[in-house]
C-alpha cells in the first residue's frame, strides 16, 4: 500500500475560527498518515468515504489508546 506520512511542528494558534482572541502555543506537533486503499465503484461522491466510515471506530480506539510518554 502507498502511505503518505504528514508531519509538522511549530506554534499552534488556538482560537475561534470566527474571530476573537488567538492564543499562541509553541512546541506543538502533528503526525498523521494517509494510506491508499482499493477504490470501489458506486454512487458515493468519494470512493474513500466508505473506507473511512468503516474504519472510524478502529481509528477512535487507536486515539484513545495513546499514552503520554516521558
């Protein structure tokens, strides 16, 4: 499978998307991945929607299993 790994680090700008005060939070990071799967035919607007929906529970379980290191 093809995997695209996404990683970024820097200052997170926390705040409302509709304006208002923004809080700067330095030292934040994001790590993610996009895995290419098989496409399927059908009437959905995106072939990946069904794949994402089918794996949502497993993904949520992965996130809940994370523990702070250190």
